[in-house]
C-alpha cells in the first residue's frame, strides 16, 4: 500500500508546488468528473480501480481542492454565487447508470473523504423493466461458444471475431459505438440476431454482475449521503428520438426520480451526452421538467464568469470530463 502510494504520480496533487500552481490560476473553475463502474474486490475488469480513486481523493483533499456537490455547481452558476469559499478550484463527482457497485465499492471511499457524489439513474432499469443493451451484448459475447460470430448490421455483414479477452473488449467497444447510432428498434433486432447466431439466450432480468440499484436501494443510498438524478427513462440518444419519446424520456424520468426519492438531484444527465446527442429541444425539455441544470459528456472545465444570459443557457449543457485514473489524469483536466 505504501509502495503503491509512492509509485503513483497521482499524489502530485498533494505536493506544495501543485497548490501554488492552482492558486495562480485566474477565475473560479470546476471539473465535473464522470465515472461508471467500479472493480469489486479481486476483479480484473476494465473498471475504475478503488485504490486509484482513494489516492486521488486523498491528493485532492491535501491539495486544498474543494470537493463539491454537482447540484451546488449548477446553483453556483445560476445564482452567480462563489462556490467554495476561499478555494478557487473545485471538483464534483458523478457516477452514471446506477450500478450496484457504486454503493458496494465507491460510496464508502467517497464517504471516507467526505466527498459528495451524485449518481444518475434510468427509471425503467431501476424498476427492472429492462436492462442495458450494452450489458446484454456483453452477456452474449461472454457466453458464446465460438469467438467468431457472423452478424449483419444495416444490411451489410458485420463479423465479430476475437482471440483473447482483451480483443473481445475492443470488438465490443467498437460494436457499442456503432450501435449507439442505431434506432431502438434496430438495436433490439440486432441483439435478437446476435443472441440467435451465438446461441446464447438473453435472460429477462439482468444477471447479478449487471445489477443496478432498485428504488429501495437508492433510498437507502440517499440515507448514506449519495444523491441521484435522472438520466432518461431508457437511455436512448435523445436527439434520435421523436418529439413524443424525447419528452417522455426527459420529463417522466425527472418526475419518477422526484417522486421515488427523498432528496433528488435537480440536475439531469443526457445519455451519451456528446454534442449532437442533445440539442435545443432537449435543453427546453429539461427546463420544462423543472430540473435546474443538465450534464453533458463534453470535456471542459466549468468556468464562472458571473450571471449573464449566455451563461444561463450553458447551465443546460454543463461540460464534464470522463474520469481518467491514469497518473496525473485529473491534474491535467484541472490545469487545462
Ligand atoms: Zn449513461
């Protein structure tokens, strides 16, 4: 453990020169970080490493960086309020998709450092009406007896082939990126096809490794200090939905999160969240749903320049960095 701490350059955050450098940065800025799944004990999955998270939080605390609630980031912007007293730099942590490992693995670490964390959940998945399509694909490929699966996508052959688990991960990642652009109907058809060709049935309910938090578990997580906001009803790319579905995805998910939870986040989170995945219609829907702000996945710092109309509009498209646990990753975001 000692050696691990020493070997990591993440602890540069704790060094005096780093704090001095931060104090010279002009203007208040905040990095909102986006995380997903965490490694359970002994697992070697491509997920966030709990020890790296602990080292980062220790470094941020020692470096005097304010760890803030994303709802306060939104309010700080809308009200033009200074966020964190004397500290001019802050970091907010968000965890998307509501997997159970947020509470099993990460929440105790955030609590150890008294760091606010907000999860974003998908009510149809919370209620067990569906499970995520990317997990269904993961399930099929993991259980396929052959590592060569001929499929068809958009009318052309699309062969899935791999030799090692690492190769399967990259095949899966490429397929996932491609499928994000498909309509919900053709996505469902593709999964049916894949399940048949690979001869792996897809269970009606998510198997334990893909478990997400139920409403009951979300309420008990709230009592442990974690907050939750809405992330759409079914996790589609909203700009690809027709007007009626887009309205349902945004407004109904905000409504369900509010009605099921005691202290819901007033921030909405766009699925996928890159430019082109949401637009003026989605921003208007978030506002109509009564949420105070919305998060994207467009990597940039939130900068505070007072309360101007242009800034107000930005509140419904706050930038956010994908969490980078490589040495110095978060430091680079803060300084960028
Ligand atoms: Zn998501």
